[in-house]
C-alpha cells in the first residue's frame, strides 16, 4: 500500500464515521484510482453493505474475486467467507474452502487458523448447513425453550470471543417511540458485531449449525451480536420480538420480518451467576461452553408471545460471553453485518 493510499483510506473511514458520505467516497475513489488493493477491498465492502456507495452485492463479490485472482490473499479470505454465506454469489462451501486454502497456502495466518479450527472439529467436508440437525432437550414449554448441549466446539467459541474482543462497546436498546437505538440502564453489558471483514468460515459454520437447530435457512439468521457481561452487568427483563403495535417498528418489520426465535450460544462458563432467566415461569438456565439455547418469541401466526419475557442475569464473579442472534421470517441483508 502506498503511503498516500493509506492516508486516503484513513480519511475516507473518518468521513464515513462522521456520516459524510460525499467526502468518504471522494477520498476512497482517489485511493482506488491508484490501484491500491486495500482501497479496492474497502470500496467492495461499502458496495456490499450499500454504505456510501449504492448497494450492489454482485459487483462487490466480483471486485473481491478479481483481487483474489490477482493473488491478493486478504481478498481470497474475504471471498471465501462471502462464498460460504452466499453474499453476492451462490452459496458454495467447496469454493469457500478452496479460497481459504489458497489464502493459507499464500501464508495467511488467519486463513491457516481458520482451516485448522474446521479440521479440528471434523468440519472440513460437507457444508455445515447440510449437517444433521442437532438433538434438542426441551427445557421449558411456556415459553418454549430448547437446549442443544455442547453443539458448538469449545475452540470455536473461544475463536468467536477473541474475534469480538477488540470491538466491544456499550450495548443499546431500541426506543419504542422513535425506533432509534439508545443507551439504556436496563442493558449494562457490552456488545460487538464482528464485521464480515473480520469473520472467518467458523462464523459461517456456527450460523449454519444454528440454522439447522432452528430448522430455518442460514439467511434467516441475523448477524450475531457478541455480548460480554462483566461482574454486576445485566440485560434486564425484555422481549426479543418486534412489537407490531409500535408504529416506529413497522418499516423494519416489513423489510426484515419478525424475530420468531432467539438463539444464544454460551461462549464460556468460567463465571458465577449470569443465568438466562425466564421471568414468567420463574426458571433460569445456566449455560456451559458450546451450549445453544433457542427461545421462541412468537406463537402461531408470528404473533408475539408475552410469556417469552427474559433476562441475562448479572454474573457475580468473572465475565460471561454470549453469541446472540435472532431468527427472522425474511432473508437478512449483507449490510446488516456492519449495523447494530
Ligand atoms: O445473556 C443472556 O443470557 C440473555 C441475552 C439476551 O436476552 C439477548 O441477547 O437477547
Ligand atoms: Fe433477549
């Protein structure tokens, strides 16, 4: 990367963070024009998300694929993750493994670690979306809560936890009046989204495994949030469905669908307390590393189930880490990988 291109990319990212799309595009276009691969990757990501540039997932995938064919190993890796998720292209697990293997052969340490994590869990063969659905234990009838014990390998949990650690920030809730995201004392834990750029095939394999457990297509799984609760931090009583009676949520509900289920993966278990509590039934679940809990938020006809009221109780000692997503009734867009 030339020094000039690096400075232009930094400027573009700063403009983006301030919400100045015009200046962001001007700076990035100049860096792209110099042929700089990092600039071209950044432009492809914004094109994928529809951030600053118009959204065009296919063009984004093609740009990444061209860079990969030119020997750019970061593009091989990103292209592999896009192939796995089917972002801008057809889902293609064999092609994803192939791209990641090429990146590893080029000496990419991230790609090597990814492949050895897949290999260590015997996940190197079939697309995880085709695996047998894991076996469920019914934990609660009202609300419906299923537990899938130890379905995510502990090494994968650690990988996800570590990939999220640099991005942790204060958690938000949705304001029922405006639909905006606001900080709220009811949610004192921290949260991160791992952007596609920092995702690996492990992130895909986890989403695919969860989709099997929830018996839904992978594209109905919302990009997950990684939650961290330090001692005393909590996510107080709440619902995860989108309330159809709140006008501010109507557009989102139409575009992205209802949140029918909440899958939670416990990424660690070295803490005291920190159960997931179901307030209407007075029960709580304490997860072990790799356990998947699936809570049903809706009844027949995707109507909200008010029995689904739940909370993340505070750990009294240690840190609790959770992978948290939602199953929606409609396919999710690539741009959600950068939004909370
Ligand atoms: O951390 C927990 O146990 C609950 C998390 C939760 O309710 C959520 O992510 O929506
Ligand atoms: Fe929740």
